[in-house]
C-alpha cells in the first residue's frame, strides 16, 4: 500500500492527486484520495475515503484514515477535509478518533502533525478548497461553499 503520486488527467484535476489504496486478495476494497495544494500554505485536501459496501465493518475505514495520517506525518503537512458524513452513519466520528479536529468552519476538519494550526491559516485553506471546488464543479454544486 503506497500513495500513487501521479497526476490524474489534467482535464479532471488542476492539482496533484494522491491515492492510498488497500487490497484484499488482489482486489481493491478501499481507498483515500487526496489533493495537494501549495497555496496559501502546503497542505492536502482529503477528498474521498471509500470502503466497498461488502467490506464494511472490517475496520478498513480506520485503517485508511490511519494510513492517511501516517502519510501526512511523513510529509509534515496538514490535511483538511470537508466532513459531509451524515450524523447517523457508522463512519461518524472516525476522523475524531484518529486525531482530526473540528474547526470553526462548519463541516471542515483538520489533521496537523504540528497539532495546532493558527485559525487564520485554517481559514485560508478552507477558502482555497472552496475556490477549487467551485472551479472544479463548474459552479454546478447544489449548495454554496460552506465557509467564507
């Protein structure tokens, strides 16, 4: 299991795309996808964590989040995610159990090897993610960006 540090189709992403994949019996059963941003500071946006439905309940989601954390620790860079998990889903709280912290911005969480990120820097990262999402989804999102 190692991150694939190649870019996806540049027409799809305008930032480097990293993937951590887990396999059982030669088949991919789960993965995490992260996007690397170099501005306003260097950080990763945890875009997706997925476990195939037939493989849920095996703690693979925890394993993936632990792998993401190790990756971020090795890079010495923070990670930011937009937590859109419904409160009644089994995965709720998985990030907090693995050291991700809520922020002052609804639905955004952060993991930092430095443990404490200045609020102003978190705000800039959230703005960067929102700007990228609007651009990437070509303003077709069902909702406006979540933070100012």
